[in-house]
């Protein structure tokens, strides 16, 4: 399919971002050859375009009253303070630095007004009303079910989601994927229903629906989508893989509406494949191009029935340090190919292609079921941590650990005593990983920092986050072994029984376990997880079977703590939970950390993982113990 722009597309640029974009208004040449890099810019010249966010004020009721919280922005002047009013009455007679206030007299329906204070002058910043419950209900339009050509009836359930500002008002909208109940893993035969992508305002207003159509098979590895402001105009776009019969948010069909490329086994191994950009405001298709790489010889990917050729991933990365690019990938068990795309000035263009069939064969077989994005070398440009190998921002391999495929990886500042960032990963094949089934390596060089034996088995899950204040840095554990500190030392043979997700929820800087519909805190003294919140009484349900993931977890509004979005059991609504626990910590919203933000954007892809910021966010370094011999 030739590159095209929809005739009704109009370019819009948010006026408050125009000046920022103009600061670095140099055009980078689009490179079309394998591994080619864009023009190098000194790190100091890089000025990333941040999302323009409002204060995101929210008031969550609890037995202690109502916790009112709001965002601190990376663009705020130093020393900015706040005053809060309820129903016209000042709750904070003196300005405060904290971005939350527990109103003991607050109750559902209480109305709050937030003002910023600088130089003694007050400016209205936000208004909000206390929720009626400890969560927000977002009603949905559930699609009708159907019957596949092989006679299987199906209905629909909410699956993974994303968040982005689609209309430029400074608040996030929610974008969700409707997955049919007969969705398939690539290894499974059978037809599936269509996959839909919906957009909603947080008050439940429906915006648009994109129907990916019969020629995009439904399942976790087929339908990655990206929602992000790719051109910096203040309004996000949607990018997704499309095919004949995809219908955009305005009811326009892409390609041949009557085409059916499914084979007898339900696989789609023929027909055109496209990458399409949709308007975040309307869902209208703006431009499409051929999805790269194409299938080619299906058998060359490792099997002839479609298990390996149709393993897709996607993510967002600030490859030039200024504006985000979309990275869409195909394959990770054998051949791995990644293509970076830019959406600029109404034009979709290719930045680079990385393909193990052309160069850097060491990356072959090193991918994971999800890839992470981080600036691993500190040059201001983000790189692709594809699993056991990392691809640099210019589209060339930085390194391969050679430890092969795995199901889970976490990239962040796990060990703050080390320079830079680290990658924690678990691996699947003992023949490849040897003695390193659970390991941490340097994100910039691939140098192995520590590892533990995987018990000669497929190590299916692993997570790394700060749960114990007695040890500086993140603690790591997997589905085998014990609990390790940031240097890989065993600190407890008992590990948390949950190994899936995490989020910052209570008032301290430790991260909590998020698994299924439960938020729990690790008690190192008892080596047990203790409950903080259960979504079960509110009919919340998690996604993706044993992965037990939410629709989305991210710092969506309020202060720096994270929200969790679960689907309701009847799939007629989303349940958005936000903490009602006070905190003494003032932090910039996590969504203004580029690494955290882009990891949120890819949370719907493959075996999704919780987002990690580029800096260490956890308990302070413990004071060194003093032995009795050295005491006076």
C-alpha cells in the first residue's frame, strides 16, 4: 500500500507548544537504509517536548475524609506552592508545598478549588468534586458478540488499555482494546472475532471506535497499539497494524471490505498488511503505509503455520531526544525486525529499520514478549531494550547478552549505587541461559552484574521494585529462587507470592504489589504480603489469565502515586482506583519522566510490564550500622 494521507486531514498545533517546537526546529533527514542514523545533535541541544498536562486534581473519599491531590509538573517553577479551598473556605490558610491534602470533613460531593501561589499571587489551577465512591466508574459501549466461520460463539471483554490526551485539554482520555473471548495465542488454531479499539473521556463520554477487522487476528501478540502525541501538537494519535476491512472511527473502510484472508486454521498469512495513523480526536484514518517487514516466506521465521511470523510488539521512543517515534516490531523467537516511524507535519516517514536478516544476527532469538524503552547511555535519546539485546536510538545493535528469549524484563535504576540503569530479566531456555536464568545486566553495555540459576526450567515471571527499606535499591524476585537485593544478594528465602505487577500506592516511597485485583504491601518482618486494597468487592477483574494484569496502571491524575484501571466483571464499565492515603513526599508527576511515560504507552503490548522511571524512586539509603566495638 502506498503511503497516503487522508484528504480530510488538517494539521493542528497547540499554541502553547508551538514555541517549544520552534526551539529545536531543525529537520532530521529520514534514513531509509538498514542501520542508518539521523543527524547527530549534542546532548545539550536536545529539548524533549513534554505533554502539556493540567493539574489533574482529584478528591477520593475514605473513612478519614477525602484526600485531595494534584499534579506537580516538570515545567513548574521552583518553590511553587498551593492553596486549597472547599466550598469557598480556605483549607490551607498558609500555602503548602505538598500536592495533597486530607480533608477530614470532606465527603462525596464536596467541591474543591485549587490555586497555585507564587510571589504571593494566587492563580486558579483546578476545580474538582469528591467522588461518590473510592473509585471512578467509566461506562463503556460493549460490542455485540458473534459466531466465527468455524461455528464458535464469542462475546467481548475489556483487555489492555492506554491513556493519552486526545483533545489537547490537559487531561487524559482512556483508550481500550475489546478482545473477543475466542482470542488466540499464536500457537493455537481457530478463528477469532474482530478486535476493537475504543476511546472514552474519563466521565464516560464515548469518542470513537476503530474496528481492526477480520484480517487482524485477535490475541495478545497480534494487536499492539500506540496512543501518543507523536508530532508534538498537543493532541495524541493512534497507530496500529491494519488490513483489508479495518474500519476507522468515522466508518471509513481501509482496503477491500469484502476480503477474507483467513485460512482454514484461522490464521491470516496472506493479504496486505499496513501501519495506519488515526486521529486521536475523531478516530479517522490519516495515513497508511506497508507494515514492515512483510511476512515474506512464512517458513523462514521458524514454522509454517504462523506462530513465529506473527509475533508483534510496539513501543514509543524519543529516538531524536525531541519528539517521540513509534517502533513496531515483528518476531523475537528467531528473526527480529524493528522499524521506527515518525509522524511529522501530516506525513508518516520511516526513520530506520533494524533486521537480524540483514545485520547484527546476534540479536536473533534474543527478544522478549515485550520490549522496554530507556536512554541506556545517557545521551538524551532513548534506546530499545528488546529483551536480551538492546538496539540503540540510531537503529544499530548496542549489545546482545546471548541469554535468549524471556517472558519478563524490567528496565530502571534498580541499583542506585551503580552508574546508569540496569535490566532485570528472566529467561526461558536452560540450554541458552545456562546458569543465568535470573539476571541483572548493565543497560548500557550488557555486562552481567549478577545472576542466579533458573533451576533448569522456564523462568516464567520476575519483577524488580523497592519493597524493603532496609536495603537500598530495588529488590528483585522471580518465579524461582528467593528475594534478592539490588546487588543480587539473597536477603530472604521467602519471596512475595505475587510476581506480576507493582505500583506506588501508599504514602511512603516503597512500591506495592499489584496482582489480580489486589494491592498488597510486603512486610519484611513476617515475609508476607499484607492487603491494602481489594477490587473484588467492587466486581473488579484482571486480564490475561495468570498474568493477572490490570487494564492499565499509571500516574493518571492526582499526585505522583499511581492509579489502577480494572474492568468490571460485566465488562460494561471501567473502575479507576486512586489512593486515599496521605503522603509526606512531593514528587513531579511520573508522567513527565519520559522513560516512565513511554513504558506506560506500551503497557498494552505482549506480556505487559509495570512502568519504571529513569531515576530511582524508593526508600532512602539506610544509615550504616555501627558495631559495638566501634561505639564510644
